[in-house]
C-alpha cells in the first residue's frame, strides 16, 4: 500500500556502504530524503545517484539523503560503491522496507522506462551500463521527503523505472526554512 503525505514514516534500519547504520530515530531533528532504487547495476539508478551526489554537495547536506537498493552489499560495492556516494547508500536485499514504504513492481513501468532512450544514453555516457539484475527488474523507484519530526511531506512513486521526484522539488525541500 502506498504511503500518503502527512503520515509518520515507517521505521527503517539501513547499514551504509561505509558500515554506519541509519534509522528513522537517528534522523529525527533534520529533514531527509529516503529513496528506493532498483538494483545496483541499474543505469537509471546510478545516473540518479550521480545527480543527487551533485545536489547533496552543492547544498552542503549532512547525510540527509539515504538511498536503498534491492541488491546485496557485495553487488552494491561493485556498482554503486564505485561512485563513492557522499550520502548513505544501503541494501534491503529482502525488500522489507520496500514493502513497508509501498514500493512496488510493474511490468508496464518497466516497458515504458526501457523506452526512455534519451535518459539511457545519458547514463551510458556517464559509464553506467546495463548489467545483471539483482532483484526484480520491474521495481519502480520511489522518493520520500521526510521532515524533522519523521512526517512524510512528499511521497513520490515513479511512473516508470527511470522516474524520480524532480530535483527542483528536492532542492526546494532542503532550502526551505
């Protein structure tokens, strides 16, 4: 079931690639974005992480973006880890938090996303290539903006496998007092 704006975010606990653990309780007191991606070698996902890394650095955020992939830690180190993300990226191989946050799969979203050749070309130009899938290829990404009290202020469920919350909305969220 998809989550709605105004609801308390479900708890989560993610171990990042650097070994630190992040959960909802420790994020209390600061705004953050929680993003769910497909698998670690997904070109669309790695392109999005690279865009968020730039935004995270430009806004001088303090681990206020958390990315979750459906891949195991070894695959994440091989693919996403080579980007050296400046914000926490963790694994939910069992998809426990995908379920809690209502992140779903869709064959139609997969087909539509696969036809986004312009975005795929951008990913290829940055060195992100299609590789083996670690989990369902049909997982549709989702982004959640969560306030200082742990309340969801934006719940964005992608329309296809390359679709995420607009970066301008993310920037406005973090820039607003």
